[in-house]
C-alpha cells in the first residue's frame, strides 16, 4: 500500500508541475490573464495588477511571495526552496534568475552532489528594478528603490536606493544617497562607488 501511495504522490506532483509549466508558458495576452488568476493558488502570495510574462519558471512556488504592481519579463526563473519575498512595484528584466537554494560543497573529501542543499531566503523590497540576466544568489537582500544593471551577479545585500552593476555586484551610484541617520557615515557614503555588495 505504501508503494501505491508513493506512486500517487509522485503522479500528483508531476501533474502539478506539468500544469504550472503549461500555465507559465502560455503566450502573452491570455497567458498574463491566466497566470494572474491561477498562480495565486500556488504561490505563497500574489498581489494585484502584477504582470507575469511567458516562460516563468518556479520551484517550490508555495515559498515565493510576489507583491502588487510588479512586472516580470520573459523567462524569469525563481527557485523558492529557501524562501523568496518580492515587494511591490518590482520589475524583473528578461532571463533574471533568483536562487534561494544552492549546493553545499564545504567537505572536499565527499562529492559535492552528496552534500545536500543550503537554503537562504532572498528578499527584494519595494520599487526595485533588476535588469536583464541579473543573477541573485541565496541570502541576498535588495533594499527598497535599488536598481541592478543587466548581467549583474548579486551575491550580498544591497542597500536601499543603490545602483549596482558588475560581477560581483558593486555600488556604482545612488538614486538617493543614504544619510548619516540611516547608518551611513557621510564621507564613507560619498566614496561608496565601487564598493562590493
């Protein structure tokens, strides 16, 4: 009986994954409408007026929450195993990847494939724009109002309103400079261009 039960759960999981794949791959007009209605039953949360374009790929969707007024371009890929929280008014360019899970590899005497997974939540606050092909690593927090330029690898947290680019991502400018009361030190903030994040 347990074998039959396992087969049933495997079939259920495969059917669910296939259904999500079909819904997420539907063309623009009808697909956007359908994703806005269907994905709220699979995701941990989905705000209103969010546009999810075709090619969206999700793992562990129940651990992903997406706010309102977001706009995701084509072929965004989010691994939700460690948890992903995305705020309101967030834009993701084409081919953005957000990883909250990664392979472990610290034991050199054991194959990395046998070392399991590391799960770290990713948080993207309100009013953030991630350009095309940005890669966000597990555990990163992207502060409110930040802009991340195309092809940037975000391997650490980004302060609010920073403009970031490169691999690894570095602060290359500010939309709004941090004040001393927000934890900045004035002179250090002025020299923050080129600071790795």
